[in-house]
C-alpha cells in the first residue's frame, strides 16, 4: 500500500470503479409475469423497460401507487426475481454475465429490508441468530457471526444482551424493523434496498427509523434505494426521486426539483394527493380518479393517458420516452408535454 | 455535523458510544426459548399433565414389564382358565388359556406402544422429508410427490392397512410397515402445507438475499417452522396407530399368537364374552385408555404450541 492511498479518508476496498462510477445502472429492465389460468398467454407487465442510475452514496427514492412494480423492481435488482431482459451493472460490472459480477457476490454487496417486519423475521429464531445467519452463510464462524450480530444491534440502537436472545414476537414493530435493518447490514453491504421499510410503522417510530437510516448511511457509507408510497417520507430521505407508473419510469430527478417543479402530470397528481398539515389547504377535488389500468393490458401510447387531464391524440399514438439523463442533477419526465416537438398542444409549457 | 438529527427516546444514535442508560428502555423481560415457553404454558395445564402422567405410567410399565408383571405372560394353566379377579393371586384373573391377564396386559403394552410409535416415527421422517422437498421444490417435483401421495389417500386408512398387511402377510414388522405406509401421505401433506406457507415469507427471501443455498435455508429456516405442525399431527396419530394396530391384530393380520397384544387378546377373548365379560373387556379398556390419553396429551401440547406472543 502506498502512502497516497493511506492518506485518503476512506476507500472501500470493494469500490472498484471509484466515486464517479455509479453504484448501479439498470438498463431496460423488464419482467413480465404469466397470468395463471389464462391460456391466452396474457402477461402482467410488472416492470416494463425500467432504466435508471444509482450513484454512490445517494438515496434514490422510488414512488408510485400500489401495484406499479416497485417491489418487483427491488427484487429484480437483487436477482430474487430474474429479469426477462435488460441489463444490470453493479459498480461497473455486468451482473450475472461472463466476466462480470456473479449473483452471489452481488448479494453480498446489496441487501434488502422488507416491508413486513413480522414475516421478514423467522419466528422460531432469536433475532441475534437471524442477524448472524447472513455472516454465517458467508463463511464466518458461529461465534464470529454472533459477535457481528451484537455489534450491528448496537449500531441500530438495540442492546444486544437485552434484545439479541429475544424472539420476533417479543419485539415491537419499530424494534423488529431495526432488527431487519441490522440483518441486512450484517453482511456488510454497500447498497441497501429499502422496500417500504418504514411504511408499516406508526409515525413516531417511522421518524426514529428514518433518522437511524440516515445515520447508518453516513457512518457506513451506504447507498440507498428507498421504495415507498409515502411522498413525505421519500422527500425527507431521498436525494433523487424516481416515479413509477404501471411498470415504467415516468419521472426522474433531484428530490427538491421533482417536489417543487414536477414535470409529469402523474407526479403532479401524486403530489396533489398529499395531505397537508395546514387545515386551510384542503384537497377539494380528487387529484386522481379511478384505479390504474390493468398492467395485463396497458393503454397504448402513454400509459397514464386514461387518467391524465391533458391527454390528446398524440398521447394515444406514441409512447413518450424518458429522454436522456446525464448526472445527478438531470430532471426528466416521460411526457409529450415536456417535448416542444411532440405535437402536444401544451408541449413545452410543462 | 451541522444537521442535528432528532433521536427519539429509546434509540441510541448509531454512531455514539453505547451507554447503558441511553439504550432502549424496554423492561428487562425474561427471555425464553420457544420450547421453554411451550413447557411454561403446559405447566398450568393440569389436564394435560394428568393424562401425560398416565401415558408415562403406561410407558414405564411397558418398559419395566419383567419387573412389574406378577406372572409369566406365556405360562398356561388348564385348570385356571377364565378365572375371575383375584383368583389365586391373579389380580385381574386369567385368560382363556389360563395365562395371567395383568402380566399379559403389561407385556401387551410393549407391543401396542411399539406399534403406536414406530409407524408414526417412520411416517414422520419419510413423509416429513418428502413434504418439505415437495413444498420447496418446483412445480414438477411437487406434483410428482403430492399426486403419488393422493393415490394412497384415495383409500380409507383402515382398508389400506388391511390390504397391505393382507398382501404382505401377518407379523409385527409387516404391520409396522403397512401402518407407516398408511400414515406417510398424511404426514407428507402436513409438512408440504407448512413448508409452502413458510416458503413465500420474506425471511426466506431475505435468507436467499444473504447468499444462502436452498439446503441451508431449509435447514435453518424451514425445518424449525415445519416441525411444530408435524409434531402436533404426529402426536395425534399415535393413538390412531395404536387403534389400527389393534385392529390388524384383531383380524389376525398383525401380531401373531401367543404374543400378548391388546388387539389380539381382544380377538381371542371375544369368544368368552358370555363367560368372562369383565376379563374380556380389559384389553379394550387398555386400548381405549392409552389412545385417549395420547389424544388428550397431544391436544394439550397443540394448544401450548399454538400460542403466539
């Protein structure tokens, strides 16, 4: 080791690409699920051509209605669900391809925290064993894994001697979710996918866990993909936001930008549906009516057009693309209104 | 750090030193393991304990039969046939060949318990393994295993046991084999259902996400959760097995004379029903008491194991 390297503040030895290399690049990820019982070959287009870049050290918030493919996307990133097509590049290496990073290595570096804190812990196992399981299957000895589990428990704010030997049903929801976070961190990941990780918690506990997540990110140098349907939470924790609708990305940009100047009508509708603390500011008309169309047979052209107040013939004819994004500050939306040359009457105004 | 992170009481800042008074202030409850907590709940269940003691007594009597039995169970006597209770020191009288009833009943417990436990044990291991494999494997393996089991399911259990025993001939070993075959499909189904329920839970996915192989996941996360339902079901099968074994012996398909078996005793004493009705009823009572005690104990254990939280 040369002196120059030692002088640097912190370099993760696993960081191969350097700070400029994105942690994760997803290109045109696609996963369709066959519909059971339908002999017609109908498929649910759960994730349909999703591309994004996750930069090192950032928190990317993923928002969208229930059933828009957020959770499938999370599982695709970990190869818990194998994508039909598309490419995944982790720190410069293609995932699951020759010469790239294999899935086992990926899973050592990317971990996931699940929404349901109850079903995500083995009810027959003391939580310290649940946490130690990851290190153990990755070759640590039993005592070493136990020691790691105790260290991580301290990091998530639970006393190991008190909480380690407990069973999940002896913990509160917030404590269980802390344990889940500890379990994810025990493997020593560089990136953590938080799939609705705080959604099931009540507000005060949610705030505690969110703060914990922020601290852990700072101290452990983590990158987060934060999936939630709660816009306020996403705004609080995210650096950038990705908005999904029916398996596609409709808007992507810095959190402050997206929340201040949403460019896609769907994002605007979502933001309009947020409840306000201000009693004078009431939601008079529902910003969005009806349910999203079926992902089995999505609308032609723009998928949002059936619920969009500005839908025109061009929206039916052509599917708007997200366009190119360069870096963390790019703000793009898949809407014809954002393109001056699209032929939409309101083009360029958004 | 210019941004002051608000930490709610009970949580310690992740990067701070751990200080005892700062850490989560949950009361220091006594932590029990799962089986410990089951035992704890059973402690106050007097019914289960009572019937459990009866089962224990029967088991001990069967194991220690040579020490307890007052007479040789095979010793016949021409003059002492079908004698009433207390006749010449025979506390429960004698049977149709003049053998001591009490000794035969005590020795008979050995065979009845063996016939009750062995098939269940075999079925639990074999059926449980098949069920876990079937539950965890893909659709093809699952279909292959479960549909095969369904074929066995198509027959009533007693009929199947009689058919298999009849085809293979009498004897204790064949009886155990046939009963094992009868119980395996049911056991397999219980294990498969429990496995399928567990398989799709997030902690299995989390385990997979941490890089564990399927075998490791089954060993650490599936078996423990399948064991509960399987154990409960197995314990309820013991009494069924005792009854079926007695039925087989009664029909002459199980244990062969002169072995002292409760079902066989019932069968041979049946002809003396009008001469010695009480003595005739004794093996039946033994079967009844043993199976009902096993049933009630399994019921109590099931109740203690079901409780969550």
